C-alpha cells in the first residue's frame, strides 16, 4: 500500500482494504459549535502505515509454525489523524493540530502458511493518551519517535526533562525518575515523573517519618549507652553462637547424607527437571540402572526416549508449549507419555509442576515406577477380556457385527489431518460408540482421551492423535480379522421358497447348464437380506441421536454379488447417518412442523433397464448445500462411479430428500 500512488484497478489512491472509522467521522460531523464539517485528513496516517508494512515485510516476512509469535508491534511518532472529534475550525485557522494529533499502532498478520500478508492498525489520539495520565507530574515519552504526552506538566517535571533524557535523576528534586513500560516495540517507551519538593515533604506519611526520626535520634543515644554494657556479653555469646553453627552445619551435612542414602536405596526413580527440560544432578541411583547415568543439563527427552522418536517428540512438544506458555501446563503435560518401555521393561511416569510463593513455575518433580510385572499382567488381562468381548459379540450376531465393523472402517477413512474441529469431534464420538458396541474397548478408551483433548486443537495435536490412532487401529483390525476368519466368504444364505423352486426345477429335468445357473444364483446375496440389515442399522443409528423413525423396505426378488458391491454397501452407511442425523428432525421439532413424531425412511431396490436402482427417501427437513458437499457423500458418489454408476440427490426443503443410486448391471446381478 502506497497512498501517494494510484491503484490501477480503482483509479484512486491506494488505501487500506478495510477501515472502521465511521464512529470517529460521525462524532466529528455532529460535534457542537460546528458551522462546517472539518476536513478529514487520512494521508498522513496511511504514509505511516506504509512505512510500518515495509518494516514488517523486511524484518518479519514469516513465522515458525507452532511457535508463539513474539514479534513486536510498531508505534509511530506524532501524526495528523482523521479524528476530528475535538478539532474545531478555530484550531484549523490558527494551525493548531494538537487536538487531532495521534500515533499509529500496527500489528502484523500472517496467513495459514505463516507468510506475512498485511497489518491491522489503530489510531491512538495524543490528547486522549495525555488525559489518561494520572496527574501533572507524569509524562509518556519515546525518544526514538520524538513522542511526548503529558497532562499539563508541572514546572518540576519540565525542569527534570534534561536529566531524564540522559537516564538521570534531578538532584534538586527529592522524587524524580523514569519507568520502562512493557510495550512490544523496537523502541523503548518510558514514563517520566517528578514531584515538587513541597508536595513530597507535606505528605502525611513523610511528615510522620520526620517526627519519628527526631524521637529516633534520642532513642539511639540512650540505646548506645546500653549497648556498651551489652557488648561484653555479646562477645561471650558469639563464641557460643559459632559453636552452635558448627553443630548445626554438621547436623545438616548428616541430613543431606541421609537424604542421598534414601535416594540411593529408593526403589522408585526421582528426577528434578527445570522449565526448559534440563535434568538436575540429584536423582535416585536406581535410575542409573534403568536408563544409565547422565550429566547436569541433559534433556529429559534425550535421557528417557532411548531412540524412540515418538516419545522424544512428545516431550519436546510439551516443553515447547510450556516455555511459550501457549496452553495450560496441565494440557502440555498430557502430551508426555504416561508409560514408557526400555529393554522390555515397563515404567510409569508422573510429572508434577512445582511453584514458588508467587505462583511462578520453577521446576518439575518426576517420579518413575518400574511397573514391568503389573503392566504385562494388566496388558494380558485386558487383551484377553477384549478378545472375549469381541468373540462373544461376533458369535451373537455375525452379520450385524461385520456390518458395524464395515461402518466403523468407513468412519476411520474420514479422518485426516486437515479435518475440521466439528467434524473430527463427531467422527471420534461415533467411533467410540461403535467400538463399545463391537467390544473393542482399547479403541473406545483412546477415543475418550482424544475427545478430552479436542479443546487443544492444533496441528501438533491432530497429527499426534491421528498417527497414534491409525497405528492402534491397524493392529486391532488384524486381531479382529483373525477372529472373523474366512467363514464369511463361504456362507451362502437360501430361504425356503428359493430352495423349493430350485428342487422343483431339478426334478423336472433341468439340464446341467440350468443347474449351474441355479447354483450360481444361490451363491449371490439376496437383496432382501441386505435391505433388512440396513433397516436394523437405521434403527440403531436413530437410537444414538434420540430420534424415532419408521422404516419401509421395497425390493424385488433378486440377488447381488456381495463382493462386487462391498465398497458400495460400506459407503452407503454414511448416507444413512446423514439422513438420520441431519434430515430427520427430533420428535418435538416434527410436531411443531405439523408432522408425525416418527420420521419416515423408505428403502427401495429394483432392476430397471439393465440398471440396479436403489432409492433412499426421507420426510425430513431437507439438506443444505454445505452438507451435500461433505466428504462422505462425495466418497459415495466416487464409489458409484468406480462400479459404473451414478449418484443423484433430489431435495425438497421441509418435505424431505431422495437419494438415487443407479448402477449398470451385468453378471453381478441375477433376477430370480
């Protein structure tokens, strides 16, 4: 931005993208005793902003990701502003700009790639700054900018300025000096003060001190006489005191030796860590056996990680957050693993922050327990109990179990590092509920911890939890697949009517080719079986969202190749989630809209014109364009395209939505 140049697009002088000065200009135009509107001068402010932009762009063109932005704001020298709230025509005639002088305060702005893109600037009027000073004995100054603001400075303050400019106190005034203000700026801002001597000596507290001094001198004379007689006794006492000091020093030495003996004999590990992650030398001797020795200043992540980069990175991230004070200490410590394993030994970690009397963080106290035996037994018991739950659920209803497992795998596919907070919160909650229903308790517990830490939603957090989750999920799926085995691929379902028809055709002398076609058709999955499972799934989803629904299923008598349509059925589950979650209203909302309390969902499947057509219709409130563009619905559409089909949506606000899937059929579908 250069206000002295013309913008080629607008044909006007370059100005800021967006301004919020309407309050200032409206006040100026309606101020009392105005015959004409005072000129609004903005070019001077814009020139200062231009210079500040150039400084930001040159010195701070980008910032490091995940770090606290410690870049100073920029202020300016006096400049004529557009704030005419207290500027009058008489000021203009005598060329007195004091009532509209001010400084420009700018803060840099960066995009999501951490590149500098501009600044936000504010105008602080000098008179308002001066009026805010407590009294005439103070002055706000910045010698580099040549800025000075005071509330009708006293004579003593003016006389002291020549001293204060050189960081000296006025020797002729009792109370004078300078205070450095903590303002993020490359140049120092100071508050000067100078109190008249008579004001100082006439203060009640000073007057009381003078009286005390007079009586104190008399007391000192009397006290000096008495001290002479006490001096002899003091010399005797001094020898006794030296002896007592020697005895206490020896006692303290013994206590330190006892404390070290405790540390040497302790079965737990104790460490002291400073706020930068450096280890103090005092520690339990058992740690040398567990992790080896260390020198003073060793980082805790280098000492405990033993080559495990994941643990090391967790420690580093936590202490960076502590140093930068970017999140609460308790949340930062949550990044640190609670348990570590080294050389097949398992240890529990507990780190407690220690504060001083001013509530300032000064260090951490770390306790490490060898939990190898307990950890192994707990791990074995937990795995055994979890496998038992999974196997029990699998035996109880294998079809529903596999269907829910497929749905859960689809939810897992929606997780990625660029996911929005609202979406990841919903997906993780559904994952927790599904894993609890499946009996996969370890994943459900992980999702609970993830949910608890979603308030700390940043790039490091989402990357850490995503990578940890995918690693845990992959291992657990191998175990579950072992339990499921290959039986599902060998299972053929035949109802009584189909069996009777097949036997009748064989009895009537069907050829070998006809018998092969009959067996081939029976090896495929009846569409009625699939739609009935979808109907049960809809009921289950509705219960999760506290909604009431009625399901209607319409289907001709035909079979599908379940393997060929596997991806389609898995992705279809997410459509049902969206229909029930977003489209179907809650009972009280439906009553207000003059609808029945129960939502209606119909699922219709048919073969028409060499196409398999599936329609899912609801009587809800319809969907908006944002939901329609959701990743999950896009995924369904892509799966349809991959198997030669297409996906359509017909939406009627407040009446419902119709989802239509059309897939070209071949030998993958057999009509009976």
